[in-house]
C-alpha cells in the first residue's frame, strides 16, 4: 500500500477529520496543486525537476535548509529504489517529509501527578498566546480538568483584561497582577491558588516583547525559578506560540525564546489563514521541537492536537487521486 492510501485509511478513521481538513483548506490546496503541476514537465529525476521541486517546497514555506534536505533525500531514495514515474516520486516526497518529522522522536506531554500541572505560554506579541490559552482551557475542561489562568502579561495594556474576559466566559478563575507589575508575582499567586484549590492545571500567559532580549531572558528565568519554588518540577510544559502566517520570520523569532528558556513544544496558530503547510516541517527540522497543537480559528473551539498523518493527508489530498 502506498503512503497516500495509508494516510487516507488512518485519516478516515479519525473522529474530527473533517474539521481538520476544512480548517486547513487553504494551506493544503496550493501544495498539492503545485506538486501536481510539476508533472507537466516531468522527464525523470534530473536537475531541472529537482530545481522545480525546490521552488515548490520554498513556496510552501518549508525554508531553504529544510527544502534542500528534502530534495536531497528524494533524489537519493529515487536512485536507491530506482523510482521512475512521477507518481512514485511524489509518494517518495511525502514519505520523506513524514520521516523527517518522525525521526526526531517525541516526548509525551508532561503531567504532574502530584499536584497542579503548570503550562507556560511564551511567544511574541500578537502570535495568539492569549487566545490559545483560552482554547487550551476549553479542551482541558472538556476532559473534566480544572484550570486556573495567570495573567502574567503585565506589559501590554489590555492583555490582562483580554485574558480575564476569556476566563469569565469559560468560568475559570484568573489571577491578575497590576499592569506594569511583576509577572512572576502573579505566577506565584496563581501557583498558590492552584495548590490551595487542588486544581489540575495552571496556564500562564506571558508577555513576549522581543525589543529587549536581555530583559526577556531575565524575566523568563525569574518566572521559571519562582514557579519551581512553588511547585517542584514546574513549569512542566513551556509552549512557544508561533503565528504560522509569519513564515520563516516567525521561526527566526522563535529562536530567541529557545535561547531564553526551556521550550518543550510549539503551538502553531492561524493555520486557517494564509499560512503555508510547509512551516510545520521547517519548525521540526530547525527547532527540533514537536508541534503540539494547531490553531484553526478565533473561537475557543478552534484548537486541534497536531496529528502528522491527518496533516500530511490534508496537504497531499488531491495529489494522488484522479
Ligand atoms: N484566524 C485565526 N486567528 C487567531 C488564531 N489564534 C489567534 N488568533 C487571533 O490573533 C489575534 C492575536 O491573538 P492574541 O491571543 O491576542 O495574541 P497574543 O500573543 O496574546 O498577543 P499579545 O496579547 O499582544 O501578547 C487575535 O485577533 C486572535 O483572535 C487562529 O488560530 N486563527
């Protein structure tokens, strides 16, 4: 069975497959169409084809380094396995993309059995941290978990109110400090609240100003330190929120956070917009981190766990069918 049939089989068995697919509608279409268009000039794996393939991968926002790796792998595989037809090469491409993602290995999401699990949301302003915090809260509530939010973005005017509004809508407590106050103090209060009320999760929404990297690092270090003092082993997860529509720029910005704290996973927002599907592979290759969730809209329901098979199926739907 070829990879596409396998993906289709796995995909069809998934409960919310259709939502996934319609959310990703725009990202997926252009990729499969562009790959299909390569068939027009296809005369075999020659330099011209590999160059055109490279261009399609770059257009999908895979980024130059990752695109080059994929092209090299496809070329080598095609030689080793004596692949000749366009169909075989396209399957090989999707296989290599899947392998590149999978071979980095995956750690399970950490949970604190002994008390509150603390998740810290980091990322540049506007990436969607606050909205994603709300979406995560909703998902956890649906799993029957109790949540407290910490409005630790004390920097941006309005950020505290924005989170508090979500908290009210979702009916969860929200611990707030003063605008311009110390975000670590808010986090300490939230940790104590979570312990006192025996809550399952604490999600901290932090500020993401990049203008001053030294300050950002200091602030994040302090947050880690004070949280760990309150709840041993915390923060259990630090999720970096990246706006997928910012493409390779978003990845470059992400590096600052990777330097500043121990990021354990990525949440890619705005995948329902003009984002190109390839960004997932660039992130995985360049940052080495798993994509935990993808954002598919602006409401509290628009967050889905990242699922490589469903995602790849979405990207290559239409590529192999008549
Ligand atoms: N279409 C779409 N819009 C999103 C998604 N996630 C967030 N947004 C929108 O992106 C904008 C910014 O989101 P916020 O959650 O305020 O971003 P933030 O990172 O908290 O920004 P600051 O509060 O400035 O730090 C809002 O208008 C959100 O509704 C998504 O998955 N899809």
